[in-house]
């Protein structure tokens, strides 16, 4: 293989359909939910008002915004080991988008979540650029359904 991107492509192709592993647990606290509400302007009671949520919500507690759960994915996946040598010579990774996104179950306040990541696709987009699709599942401790399932598209630009 002639360059870093081509070398990485060969490594990623061997890993298609395999799971990289599990990330560390993270507790989603009310303060984090409130900060996200402030950042996005989404102050719906189901997220920020514990008393009203206890009275009116079917969950009886506040829940994290779906997009907060989604935005935690880079943090939650940071503790998952990377494939050896696949990122050698990497200049940058760029969020390219999502192919599919679902929020099967709400993330209740004080729940612990973690990410599970699987490589779904990889392709060479330019001489020095790969695009990878990774299925990321955000598990909720003690729940049968995940809080989020997303197919993340990332462009990897190599030196």
C-alpha cells in the first residue's frame, strides 16, 4: 500500500462487521441536562422540571434530550480502543453526517450510559481520505432498549 489512507483502508476492511468494544459508563445528571437545555434553548419541562415531570411525565422523572444523548457519542466512544495502526498519519477526523438515527428508549436522569461501536462500511473517497460508517449504540444500564442507535459517517483525512 502506497500511503496512510490506503494502509488504513486495508486495516478497516479486515474489521468490517466487527465490534470495537464498549466504552466507559457515564452518568447523565440533571446539571448536564440543564446545560444542554440552555445551549439549545429546549427547556421543555420533561427535561428541566423534576417536579412537573414527576406529576405529568410517563417516566416520572426528567429525561435527557435525544440530541444530548446523540451529542455524547464522541465522548462515550473515546474510551473504546482504536484499531491498531488504522489511524497512523491521520491529520483530522471530520463528522460527515448520519445515515440512520433512532432513540428507542428515553435516558432518565441519573442513568448510566455507555457506547458500543461497530464498523459497518469503509471506502476511499480521495487519495488521502477515507469515509467510515460506524453503528454506535448507546446502552442504558439496566434497560433492555438503547437510548440511541446511530450510523455515524466520518471522513478521515491522512497526511
